[in-house]
C-alpha cells in the first residue's frame, strides 16, 4: 500500500523558513517522480514543484521560483521542500504527491499524502 | 499559462441522476487532462487520467471524455458518497488546476 506522510509544517513569520518532509513507503521510491501541491484555505489545489526520480530535473511554479527548493533522498525514501522568504500567500496545506508514470515528471498525481499545514503570519 | 474553467458550480442533483461537469482549457492541450475528486478535509484523489482513462479502483460510474480544449466528467448514476468537489487539471505545460465544481445532493 502506497503511503506518503508529510511533516514539518507549522506557524512561521513572514520572511522565515521551513522545511517540509514527505516519507514514502509501499513503492520503489527512486522509480517515480514526486511533486508538491498546495491548497490555500477555501481554494483549489496549486502545483508548487516537481522532481524526477533520480533527483535530476526540478520544476517550479513561478510563484515560488527562487524561494523554494525541492530535493529528495532516495536512500531514505524521503522528499523535501525547503521554503525560504515565506509570504502570507504561502499559507496552505502542502501535499506531497507520487507521479503515476514513473521517473519522469509528467504531472499526473496518482497518490497524495494527508497534507501538512503551513501558516505564515506575524 | 494555460487557464482552466469549469462549469457548473455548484451542481445540485438527485441520487441516481446522470451528472456532467465540463472543463475548458484556454488553448489546445490534446488529452493532457486529469480529473480529481476531493472530499472535505481529505486530499484530492485521481479519478480519470489522460482525459478518458479510469484510474484503478475508481467506480465505473465515473467516465471522462474530450480532447483539445473541451472536456467532461460524467457520473452515470449519482451516489451519496459522490458528494465532493471535482477538479480538472491540465499537464500540457506546467500543471494547473481548474477552480472546481462542488457536487451536492438535492
């Protein structure tokens, strides 16, 4: 059974930093691209970033480019999102998601974690 | 950016009704279109990929169709457990979700 468990969310002040983690199990982690998708309160999902199975090939939404960094440790089966220079508008539930197709980032999100809440507020 | 629009919202129908949700892309996206179901407090769930392919484990009352700019998700016989918000998502370019269609029971 595929399981994705996010952690690291919380309350942070504007301009601050936070690192999210996503622990994966139930599938061969390095064989699949992974993504982060966020959802602000009362809004629809917004794709944030994606990374290929080997860690090569990273992609970012314009809204986070230059502030967020996606990475993965295949030996630990863990996906990360380093978030710097956080803004009020980054407040959201952050989900990690497994790619359906394999190592390449295609952006079909087959499985999702339960989400980690990030609140940016002073 | 490729923008997505959905209609109607909300959608109110009776149990057993056939319901159709439409999604329109601002430019041709071929069949690079997915549909997700999201229930309150839960993560989205993949229902349909590549516009018309049913994800494993999803009931056969769900179906998708379309290509180019116009797509639809159909529930052949609405069930109480189908109350949710439904999102289309394009992946022809950087992925973008539609605004969602909230489905309610009349």
